[in-house]
C-alpha cells in the first residue's frame, strides 16, 4: 500500500515563501522519482518539479529559479520550497511518486490528495 500525504499549504502574499512537505509511505518499493504537480481552478494538472535517483532535479520553466525540490531518503519525505510566490502559483499542489525510470514530468503511479496554496496580490 502506498500513501502520500502533503502538508504546508496555505495563504501567502505575493513575494512570500512556503514550504510544502510530502510524507511518503511505500512498503514494497523505493520510488525512482518523486514529483510535485499543481492544478489551478479550471485548468489541467501541470508538472512543477521532480527529483530522481542521483539527486537529479527538473523544474517547469514557470518555477525555475524560484522553487527548489528536495528529498530526504532517511525520513521518506520530499519537500518543495517555494520562494518569490506569485498569484499565478495559486493551485492545489500534489505530491506523486514514480516506481520505475521513465519520463520525469508525467505518468506517475501514485498521488497524494493535495494541499491548497493561495497567493494573494
């Protein structure tokens, strides 16, 4: 059984920072990759950032230079540090894991329930 639980969302003014956390519970496998995605009202869910074996990372262009993804293997946690927040960052943010190597920005296997991030102007 796989469980992903996000936390850390909330309301923040533009220019501020938030850190999202995701607790990962996977009893039978170690994820190849963990990622963050977001979905704004009326829009599709979009890739935000991912980290995978070897501590490699990838970011959407819209967050590059502002967001940092990190993974703590000992604690089974993944984090998303979000700086210089903009109103357009407002969305529900989802944590996801991918079991096997493959495209890093889609086709994830397991998802959390999401945490709301609202950025006011």
